[in-house]
C-alpha cells in the first residue's frame, strides 16, 4: 500500500516526528530499572503520551541533573526538558519499580514475588515535543538479565524489540516459565497464595467455557498474568485489567489475601474475562462512553455468577449498590459525561444499571435477542470498520428495544443539559 505521507516534507509530518523517539527499557543487574529515550535530531522537550497523574515527577529520576521532569497543571501533561532549555538527543531516567495504582490507567509495574515484573509499555510512550493523536507507532526495546521476556505471546531471552501501538501491552520480564494449557498461556506468581491459585485454576476455565458458549470461542489463546507483592506501608488491594489478548491481575499487601472473598474473586475474574470476549468492541473510543464496556462487563459478571455459582442474590445486591452510587454521583449534574469525568467509577455503577435495563428490555421484547447477541452483533460491526462507540451499539439494539428507552439513552449520551437522575430513573424503571 502506498503512503501519501511520502509526499509530505518530513518536518511537516507529525507521524514521522513522533516516531523518531526510541525507547529503551533496561532492568539492570541488582534489579534497578531505567528508561532511555533517544532521538536522531535534537529535541527540546519530550512529552508522555499517557498522563493519568503527576507520579512520574515523584517516581522517576533523570540520571543527569541537567534534566527535569515537570507536570503541567494546565494541560495535565508530564514532560522532560533540560534546565537550560537547550536541545538534547538522549535522556536516561531511573525508575521506581514498585507497584502503584494509577487513576484510570494500567499500573506501570506489577512485581512478581520472584523478582519478575510485568510492565505496561504504554506508560513509557513519549513524543518529541508533544504527542499528536495520529501518532500510533512506538519503537520499543527491552534489555534484561532475565531468562524470559514475553511480548505479544512470544518468549524472548535477555532482549527484545518491537513496534508498539494503541494502548500498549503488558510485557513480562523474569525467570518464570510460562505454562500453556487449553485456555491460557499463563504466568502465575509462584508465591501467589494457594487460595488464589485454586480460584485461578477452578474459576477461570469455567468462565472461559461459559463465555465461549454464549459468545463464541476466541480465535487465539489469551495470556494470563497473575502476580502478588508484599507491601511495607500496609497498603493492600487488587487490580485487574485486560488489554487485547491479555488478562492480568495483581494482588498487593497481606490483607488482600486475608480478606479474600470467593464471591468477589469470582466476580472480579468474570468481569475481566467478559472484556476478553467483548473482543475489538471493548476498545471503546471515547472515555466518556466507557459505561458501555464496563457496564456490560459488570452485567455479564452478574449473569456468570448467577449461573455458575447459583448466586443470584449477589447480582441483585450489586445492582442495588450500583443504583445508589450512580444516583449519588449524578446529583446536581446536568451531563453524564461531565459527572463521569469527575468520578470515572460511575461508568461501572451507572453502566451496570443501564445494561441491566437494556437487557431486560431486549429479552422482554424478543425471544432470541439478548445482551450477548447484541454485543456480538455490535462487535461484528466494529470489526468491519464501524466506530466502537455508543452510537454504533444503539443502532444495533434500536430495532429490539422500546423507543422510549432508546430516546433516554440518546439523551444521556448526548450533549444537551438534562436532569441526569430523572433520565436514569426512567431507564432503570425500564420505560
Ligand atoms: Zn473493566
């Protein structure tokens, strides 16, 4: 395929400009981590692509004190410059590689207890000057002493390089040995408490079979990474996530294990596995529409819990909690997307309410069309080039739901000022 950019002078092409930055991530002997950015032409500023907060300022340390990492309050971007403002072609930065949760973002490092690590490549994407949305090509190189580096399902030793894209991916570096079975290529922390290992080996295959029955088999074997790290400051919790083809879970702190509740572990797994089966359509383009894939993942976790664990009451309880949280979060807000920008957790609670209402409407009006079918149809459209967006999903379900419901959903995802709670109440009442 010919590329039109060939006719554009290089200095006008943002695509080429950003691609000039090469990223080298190194795990040194003794365990220290560094990232080195280099460019062919001198640049004055290096700005990061993904900026959930200002934690690079606190946790990253340029090797040379002539450099500084700054957080710009106005645009929320973190960048690296030289103190004297002069140009540079290389900067090396030392990293803190402990686990730290980032708001609405994948953690940079999930340590395994045997000194292995899972890192998120997207955390390191950086551009000369500023990142433009068109740029989606990130030359990446990794060097380590460890036996295994797992990138995109392939296992390398000591070094690897690739061109990354989109939201990036989780990359494993360590001496752990991946296990291939029918469902996953997995890397499970050897120190993961046995209760959790049991959940992983019992619950996950059940969930994979359940979703395969409902939504069709995946045409690849996803990677599963599960890690555990102790904490020194008493913090604890767990975080999971999916990126295309990968599912990952991290537990940190002793309390996260002491307080394990098998129902919530199951729900947590089901939510993440549901994302895998959402396939390409799970990559919803606009953050303000995240209620769609998060709401469906919550809802499908509810269905899986009811079916596979014979526990319908947890589902009912979750919907009631979601109702409270969603309505509280929308109080005095005339726009759902504005409210969710302030409180992204609303995508889970309001999303669950919305999808619960949608599925009830679908199944009440149609014998053979439910949320599983709706999502599959939506995904087929996304795979064939339609936007992964609420408007595409609505077009799919419109013939199967009441006009009233489709009007309310339109109102909620539109830009008009509305009484959000009133609209959601109406939706929840399934009118
Ligand atoms: Zn999710």
